[in-house]
């Protein structure tokens, strides 16, 4: 039996990708790298509030940068 739900979801995802374009800026790459590094550090050191605060700060900056460069 074919699962049409998954095919429908895939179609919707493809449509969204076609309609939304975004240029990844060097600042976005830098923020993503920082977030990834902090996530790894948090995993290795255990949950740390300072790491979490810094990660949230970088995520907020990334969100702002995304909105500046989003084309629909």
C-alpha cells in the first residue's frame, strides 16, 4: 500500500523550497558554526546556563539575519 500522506508532505516541502530563496551570508555561516560549537560544548560539559544563554543570543542574531535575507 502506498502512503500518500508522505508523498503529499514531500510535495508541500518541494513547493516551499521553490518559492523561498535565501542567500547564506558569511555572518550566517559564522553564527551557525558558533551555535554548533556551543551545542557540542554543552553536550560535553553538561547543561550550562552560560552556554545556553550564549547559544540563544546567537540564535536570535541568526533569526534576525535570516529575516534580512529572506526572499519570498
